[in-house]
C-alpha cells in the first residue's frame, strides 16, 4: 500500500525515495500519529544527508511547524488517506516550498538551542583604579568581541568620565554585522528587506550612525577605524585583534529564523542562548560572507562617503583613516542569503547536533 | 480534576474578545458560581494558545513559555466547570488539539465540550482582511481575495485564513473522539438582529445564565470603514521600521481602535459582489456538512449563509476626500497624544529636578560626606570590603558591594 504510514516506515529505515516515486510497502500500517508532508519530506532529505538516529527521526515526525503557514499537509495519492472535502488539498512533498520545509527544522533547532544552553558569560572583573575609564559602542559584533577581550584582561567598561570608543569599519561590513547581531539578539527583517527599509527611511542603524553619535556625544568620544590603534588608546598591551562571530550569509539567515521562534522555548534567555550558544556552532568555515546586494550598493556607498566626509570635517577624534569607512574597491565575494543553502545548512546543523 | 471544560477554539471576528473580557473581569464572581476562568492577565489564554501551537507573535511569545501547561494545570486542579477561550486556537493541528484535550482532562474523567462561534463568510472575509491590515499587512483587498481563491492556499494570508475560518475542518482537527453532542456551534446573528442576541447565545452555550455578570467592558473588537482601512494600509506601507510595541500602541490602538473606528459614517467594508457566488457555494457546502454531523447549534446554521451585500465600496480605491478627512482626524489625534505626553514629560522633569535638589541638599550634609569617604576607603581594600559586608548584614541590608 502507498500510504503515509508505509512511506514513513521506509523513511525510518533510512529510505530516500521521494513520495512521487515510492511504490508502496507491506503490510498496510496504521499511522502512529498524524504527520504532515512537511515532516516526512524533511526526514527524507535528512536521510539523503546522513544517518538519522531513531531518536531524531522521532523528533522530526512529531515536530510542531513553527510560525505561520499550512497546517499538517496530506500526501497526494495516499491510498489510506480517504476522501476529505475540507482542509488544504493534499500535496506532493517534493514540491513543497522552502518556507514550509524549514518550519519543522526551525522548531527542532530552537528546542536544541533552549535545551543545550550556552557557556556562562564570564563575570566582568572589578574595575581597577588607575586605568582610564572607557565605554564601547559601534559595530555590535566588534563591540562584543572587544568587550570580552577587555574583560579577560581585567579592563571592564565603566567608570567616571569614561571615554566612549565607537568601534567602526567599512560601512557594508558594519551593516552586515549589525543585521547579524539583530538577527541573533532580536527579531529582524530579511537582509535585503532591511536594507531597503534603511534606504527608504534614509537612516543608518543607530549603533553605526557615526555622524549622529558624534553629534549627540559632544566630547568624550573617539571613533576607532583602525583596530591596531585601540590598545594604545586604552593603554592595554595584550589586546589582540578582535575576532568577531562573522557568520556567513546563510548562517546569519538561519540564525534569524531560529531567533524568530526560539522565544517560545527559551523566553527572555533567547538572545544569550543564540549569541553564546547557537552562533558559535554556525561560525567559521568557508561560507560566503554576507554582503550588500547590487541594488543597495549605490545607497550604501553614498552613506559611507557622507560618513567619511562628516568625520573629516568634524571635531570628533578618529583613530584611523576615515577612508576605511568606504567599501573595498573590488567587489566582495559575499552575497545575500539563498533559500536552498539556508535549508541545507539547517538540515546539516540539525543532523550534526543530534 | 475539572468536571467539565468548555473549550472555545474560535473563530476570530465572532465577538470572542467581548466574551473573554467579560469572563476576565468577572473571574472572581464566576469562581463563586463554580466556574473557573483561569487567567491572571487578560491575555492569559492568548499566551497559552501561542505556547500550545508554537506560534511566534511579534515577540510576545517570549512571555508564553509554559503558558499552556500552567493553564491546563489550573483547570485540572479545579473542581467544577472551566472555561478556556481563544479564537486563534482554531488554527491548531490535530496533534496539538489532541494534546490540549488530554491536558485538560479529556480521557481522564473530564467532560470536554468544544465551542466554536461562527459567522458567515460574506462578513468574515472583509473582517479578516481588516484584521490583517491592523496587524501590519500591506496586501490590497483585491490581492487578498485572489489569494483566498487560490485552491493551493499557499501564502501566509490564505493558509492562516482557512486554518481559522474553515469551520468543518476546524471541528475535524479539534473533535477527535468527542461525541457530536459535545460540539457546540454558536452562530453570529445576521445584521439587524437585536444587539445582545449574540451575547445571549454565548450565555446559553457557556451556562452563564445564573451569574449576575458585570458586562461593563469596552474592549470589543472594533471595525473600520473602507477609507479608514485604506489609510491604515498606506501607513503600513511606509512604517515597517516602527517597533512592534509602538505600532501596537500608536497605530493599532490610538489610530485604528480609538480614532478611526469612531468614524462610523464612512462606507463599510463588504465582500466584493464578484466573489459572492463563490462564497455562497462554500457556505452551502459547510452548512450541509455541519448539519450532517449533527452538532449542537446555538442559533441557526442558516445564519451561515450570508446575504449579498447591498452596497460595495472598493477599499483599494475609496473616495480620496474621505481618506484625507480620516487622515486629518488622525493627525489631530496624534497631536493630542503628543500633547498628553508632553504634559507627562514636563511633570516628570519637574519631579526629577526636585529629586536632584533634594539629593544636592543631602550631599551637602557633613555626615553623608563622611559616610561616603568611609565607604570609598573601605571599598578599596579586601579587609574593608569584609567589614562593610558585616555592617550590611548587621543592618539587615541585603545590598552587596558592586
């Protein structure tokens, strides 16, 4: 019989035959629980990528479908399915769109994020007297990396008369870093939608709007464009070049999608779990970096030139050449996230974490 | 273990907000009458529904972790009748519905009744589009109608709409092994019916007749006219950078609910007459199926056959003079709101200045100066910090050194 139950048995045994090519199995089986075409197709694709443990297979077929979209979809041609006059028409699972297939995977990844926890955030040491007080602002990935490093060296932020060091770099990279940070820490729109929104409103994100920060800070602020000058400015010998999370384009998008549902599992602990628990799992490798797409390039370049000119004109103390704000002259190898690659990464991350 | 649970799972746009508000406001009184409405905040059942269905909702879901289990536990611990109500539960999948029923005691001795309040599609379709607009959607009415008619139901709007509005399918997902006599359909009366008829039906379905309820709530969902909905849609098209909290409070609450809904003279939203034959066909099929199943009906299934609208104004192309009028009203409302906030801000500034003054006076005190100097001195050494710790403990002060 060609039914969801017999196909499930095939998939549980590691089978990879698509539903459309599946010619049935014996004997007729009752379906253990109501399962959607979404979960079944995800299990099939996981089988294509590697060995799926029985425990993971169980989790997949029982996974809730995160977020909005269809309910559990029935299989077209399920001989045990019977005729139903209502509900969404049955589907061929191999034709399910990306949005539907990724939903059960996101649920499982979010459960993993909540279940695994994150490394304890190191306790910031007491600030010692005698060192110039400082605060950090700017590119959120750089800030996070430098803050950790300074804490490690016994130089936490704060103190009376603290000078604010605004960490900055090429604007396209800062935009990618800001979006990546927001994708991890809060809800964020898709990368290209976000850039389009910035362009329409004519505003840079507050964290990296250096011109606005310089205007509102008055004195007591230094913009750091050359990271090599930061140790000297802070009087810290051992400060190495910051190593930020720098997720690839697809990893950042996957993080954004998991962030959108992890709150259901982890509540207010979500940002910390995503930044310290999940992001390091996605970081590294040879993945294509996130880059500003062609359609937003002109606006971003114009903003970068405006910022540079503002810094050149202004009274703000800048460590490094303002030209560092401009994008490198040659196009980056990066790109925007791509849906098939994001789904593939999601499946592999799930499989590796099981 | 609750003896009886009335589980109200939808549908949206059928007076559910009013019912939930009355239950919440009267929860103590209901309890005195042996009826539990388990909620410590007005949206407790909404959060429980998000948790049950794993549904993110603009960040609110972070407050929902474990909410369904907590609600179900309260129901199980109560000896009497419990009411659980939220319209988005209509969207639950079969396994989620089964989990909900079992967690409320179904199969363990509790008699669970499924309640569905329902309204004809002729009114539900424009009402749902308006609800989408009030939740930041930018889809035009024409595109909305086209998406609903796509048989694949692909797309966020169509999949949600049918999940929460296709009555036979909702009951099918929720019913499991409940007998038809424990499935209750409360129909929304047609236009022109007595104002409190729907409420009387709710009272009947939920067995509230013996409770002298305070009905004083004004949080019923309100509706907008065609030009007003058009205006909110235009706002949505250029406001995606506005934070959800600000959207909720300023656009949905202040503009849509408190300002634009008061403009009742403008043309109302209605079903596009071109869609009427399609909708009437669906309604007939639904009524036939619901009759066949033999559920308990409070009202009449015939009320699910909506009347063809007498008039129609295209909400994608309303009279622009009416839109401008609505926009002017909105600007005035926003300026008034800014004025209220300015007054509040000035009052806070005055308060802060007074606190600063009091602080400055206190700081001039020689006693306080000596105390601060001693604190700084002690804080700078290990022994001093230990002594401060002993002092704080002796005073019963739980604060610790920074």
